[in-house]
């Protein structure tokens, strides 16, 4: 995983400068879209993110601020002549809603479009370099978060050294996989001498609307980057409980248990014009906190580990 693009950090009520929830996770030249609130396609344009590179879409639940931008986005993909397959993950009713919308507007999706129902905690996607699974969240309606785990990366070649030793090009993949090298004269060169350690494999947890339950942190053990909603300051705890949301303090306390390299907050109530007080509440408990804001780009490779 290379970068995370925050396209929307607001909650249900409109707020100046904050759009509803939407994120793009960049991985191996492809984009995973996570939630798709109103106006997501406009924000994709503003961020210069290619619609065609979106290969998978993950929708956490069916509150409007998390999915109402999806019908328009799919229609635009159709108008742009998309040919690449699109895989959508979400509640069963989401597929029913889309079919109703497409039937009413006489829209025919001509590109390969596959739907995967998210109805339990399970593995959703497994490739040679990433695994994606769902986790059950605690909200007013059925809601799931998503964990993206990179698999171990290959070692990095010491280009200057292998050139000096005239290691043949065909052996480079062997070096990346950890093999030692024996020269034509029979001399052995240990892999650690010819390569650098692999870059860290990150794991990213997206926790949408969620009233944290006891032992919820067990689902997140080992996550290096944690996004969790933080709709209210802790003084609004009764409202957070009533609406099945989380306070900033509670999200920070969760991070203390999970121990990620970075906690990213978001889904702020429109009542907060500035985020300074929320940041202070979080940092009083957990040091490594980033306030998610619209148009923020998080480079995973630059996160201190």
C-alpha cells in the first residue's frame, strides 16, 4: 500500500469544507475506494485520481453519507466507456438499491461488474500481495469495517554492488526472494550482502461508524495504521452513545490497546468548526494522531515505525 487519500472527513450533516466519508487506498497501481458519500466523483476529479484505476469498492453500511455517491460514480464509469472489471463489496440491500436505480433510469452497465455481499466477518479478497477482510462494527444498522493487510514484501537489491559484481539480470528476482548468489568463479555471496531488508508491510484498518464494544481491539491486533471515526468530543458522550458513535477520547483509548504506528481520526460532527480541541483530546492519550481532513494524502512509506 502506497498512499491513502481522504476525500471526505465529515459526518451526516453537511459542513463547510468537509464532505461525507470517502477514501481511496492506493495499492500496486490500483485504487480501492472505501465508502462513497455524496459528491465522491467530484472529489476524485479534484484529486486527479483516475476512475478507471478503481478496481474494488468497499461500502461499510447503508447510511446515506457513506454510499449515496455510488450510483452517480458507476454511471460516470459507464459513460467513460469503462472496460475493466469492478468489484463491489457491501450489504445485500445495496445491490438491490443499485438495480432499482439503474432500472428506473434505463441504465445498462456494459463493463464487468461483480457484487460480493458483506454479511459477516470473513475474507473478502486475497491476492499475491494483499488480503482484505471484514470486521463487524457496532452501529444502529448493520455495519462493517475493513482490514487491508499487505503480505511480506521482497528484499531490495543493492544496485551499485550487484553491478560491481556483474550479477546477471536474470538472477535479480532470486535475490529479491532471498537467495544467495554464486558467481561464475564459484564464489558465494550471501543475500544479506547483496540486498537491503524489505520495506515494511503495512496493514490498514478502516473503522466506519462504530460504538466501541469491549474487546473490540482484539479484532485490530497488529494493525499498523488505524482509521476510526471520532464524531464527538468526550463531553458529548451521551449523544455518542445514543447515536452509536465514538468520541475522540474513546478512539484514542482504542489506539492505546491496538498500538498502531498511526491513528487517523475522522467523521467529525458539523458542530466542530475547527479540529484543534479534538486533536488535543486525542493527543492527551495517544501521541501519534493524524486528523483526517478533506484532500489529505497519507504516504505510508513516510510513516515512522
